[in-house]
């Protein structure tokens, strides 16, 4: 579902992409994680570093948006989704990560 990024979304985007000038930025993005992974991260390890900048409450906010269908993960490569799930397991809970896996119908390779 398309949405307009809120001021909170832009704060999170700026935290993940500090090189982005959000003062002069007219966001064409409808989500946060896909553009960070595709347009700003240079690798999976860079995506991990960017994701690690988020606090627990910021990550929980993004998780809530995912469950509401407002944060799209369909464009996220499996490797990046695995990184996100690891971060959720580590910083939020394994239960929340498993709920997200079930919600997405995502099968991880163990």
C-alpha cells in the first residue's frame, strides 16, 4: 500500500542514511527499508550497519508498519531480509521475528 513518509519516517531515513539531505529532499519513496537497501547501501554489510543505527523503539515502529502493510518488504532481497530478521531477534525478540516470518510467508534457509 502506498503511503507518504511522515516526519518520523524521515527521521528514521535520515538516521539510516545520514548523507541524505532531508531538508532539500522531496521523498518519492513509499517505504524506508527497500530504498535504503537498494539505493543507499553498497552491500549487505553496509545495510546491516545502517540498520544497526536504529534504536529499539525505531525498529519496533518499522515492524508495526510492516504488519499494517505500510512498510513494503517485497523489494528486499532475501539476504537483506535475513539481516532485518537477525536484528529483530537480537533487539526485539525471537517471537516478533518469527511472527514476521509467518506474516510474510517467508522460509529461511537454516
